[in-house]
């Protein structure tokens, strides 16, 4: 429902539309990820607050394997779920390498 399944597609849309990006890094085995999906991210107030964002769901089934490892490292995520807000064209955070 309005979420891009691909980082590349979502980031390209954000660049084209000049919108902020919310990246949700998740996995099917992550209980907290599933709870966030069914509660917080379904809350009408949260949904309204994110209406102007490009939303991306990045599936990281194996956080220690590529490409999940590089994405989590770039966002300095230590576990799942992990969320990042990005500005198009801003580049990676200081000290991080692009995936």
C-alpha cells in the first residue's frame, strides 16, 4: 500500500518528485517488524504524517549477507526493525559507504 519494494525504485521516485524517503528495513522472521507493520504503520496519524514521503520496504532476511549487510551498515542499524529518513541527493551519512 504505497511502499516501494526496491531501494533503487524508491530512491529514483524520491529524486524525481523531490520528496523525503522513509526506509523500513525488515524481515519476515522479525516479530517487532511485523508488529510495527500491523500497529504503528497502520495508525491513521502516522499514515497521514508519512503521506508526503516516498516509503520503501527493504527486506533484510539475512542482515549479515549482501546486500542487507551494506544497507544496514550505511544506515548504522544494529538490528531489525530499522528505519532511516533520507533526503534525495544528500548522499550517505558521514563515515558510511554507499551500497
